[in-house]
């Protein structure tokens, strides 16, 4: 049974990228069960007032209408339980419940998918390396993923398209929105060469700044490895790389052309923290060859998420909170809100970037920084330069 309309309904009720979807799914076997169960009197009494209002005012017909609108425009709606949904994305904390796809949907199921990220204002060295590496990967049958931005992203996409190879463009708004405008002249070329545009946001959604940190988790999760070509110490590429490592993916990093240049300070940081230096595509080929001995289930059982699906990860997050209760005084912990408890549980022994927390919990920037400030005032965490936070 195709449950896509019920997954769309859940995003309309709880919001796109909301962890509440997966907290709800912990209680139900399927999306249709969630739809029926959440409308019951028993559940309505236990939900937040805004959620209750949304459930009562949002019909399944509205979800069907949204799907039909996309279909008329050549955009396929893929729900989490669909056979076309990428298996590798089911094993992260907060996967998209729905993907809106324009183009070659089947390329998302390849076992040879790799993400390429880097700065918009890339040096000639980085652009040249990106083109060379991504061309070789495309010719070897890899599907290259990037964020369709100017600079490194579009260079990676076009290196694939020139060689008639699929490439996946992960968008921070609707797949129909001309953003960035200068890159949409390449849209048809990418689509005509088996490419794909995907987004968790429906058509017409503007690419707001808060969408992009959430978008980065898709860049990390849809592939089996990530390459960072050029990144400063404030680059969003570091968020993608950090999430990739967290999801059990390999992170490759191009050696800086100049170790004194701040343009490559992010590369240096990643290499120091254990990223694999990429000297030749053979390094990537060897890594992917090693994956061939694993089935998909075996690969994810080896990853940091231990093969859990999204709803199981939502449960495991609660277990992490229980551990956190033992670490800090019970009085202090009990005074925290549920959101603050989850934030505290994510901040481990190493500093964590605010955007990583936002992605994990599906929070917008305003809500997150309010909660972080409250936690700082309790004396449980402290802020560090570069939007990093650590426990005290």
C-alpha cells in the first residue's frame, strides 16, 4: 500500500523536518496507523494545543491535492516507506518524511553515491581539482551529490552532466524555485543527463536561510561518503562533513594548496580531526570496494546509528536523556524543558556546532538560540567561538 499521502499529512501537521513526526511514529506501525491514531480522542488529549488544532484542521484530501499538484508539474512525491526512498537515509535521527523529486528518482538507490561540498568563492586550484575528481568519479559510474550552489557545487554537478552521468541536486527550497538564479541555466542539462533535483520542501517554498542547515543532513545521509574540496573554519561544508562522520560515512578532504590560507582552514581542521586526505580517486575507489562485501543492513549495523530506523533512533534519544540525568544533578535536569534536555543530551564531551543541534532536532534558529541561552544561564553549557557549544 502506498502511504505517501499519510507521510505528507504528517509533515503538514507537525512541520517539515520536525522530530515530532518520529516521536509520533514511535507509537505506530505505519503512517496510516499514525494518521488514524493521532485523530483519536485518546491522542488528541495528550498533544500540544497547536498540534491538536493542526490535526483537526488538516484533511487527508489536502495532502492528496498537494501530491497531485506536484505530479502535474512532473515532480514525484516519495514517502519514507516508499520503495523509491533511499534506504541509506532511513538510518539517521531525523530523515525527511517526504522527498519531492524532479528527474531520475532511481539514482537515489545506487550504492555508489558520493557527496561533494565546498565554498561558493572557490580558488582556481579547488575548482580544477573538483572538476578532475568529479569527472573521474562520473566516468567510474558514481552518482555525485551536491547543493546546486555556485562554486564547488555546480562544478561537481556539471562534471557529472558533461559525462552523461546522474547527479543529485539537493535544494534548500522547492525544486521549482530558480535559486541560485545564475545556476538554473544548467537545470535542463542536468535533467537531460539523468540528473535529479530533490527537496523535502514542497514546490513554491522559498530558500530561507534556516532551510540550509536542515538541507545539509540530506547531503550527508543520501551518500556513502563526502568529499570536502575547500572550506574555511566557518563554512557550512563542515556541518555536512560532521554529520557525514556522525552517520558513519567516510569523509575525504582535499589537502590545502596553502596551509597558511584561511580559505583552507576548514580542510586543515578536518584532516587534523581524522578525515582521509584525498590524493587520488583510487582512495575513493578502494573505500567503495570495501563496502561491496556488506549488504545494506550490514553496512548500517556497522555505522554510528547501529542500523536503527528513524523511529528507533527517536527512542534511543530518550535513552541518551536518561544517561544525561545521571551525569548532572536530578534537580537541575528536572528544571529543564523537554527541548533543553534533548539539546543537552546531544552536546557530548566534544563541542557541537549549533547548526548540528538544529538539524538533529528540527529546530529553527530563533527557537534553538533561545533554548541554548536558557541552558547557558543554568550553568550546564557554555558557548564557544564559531557557534560551538560544550558541556561544563
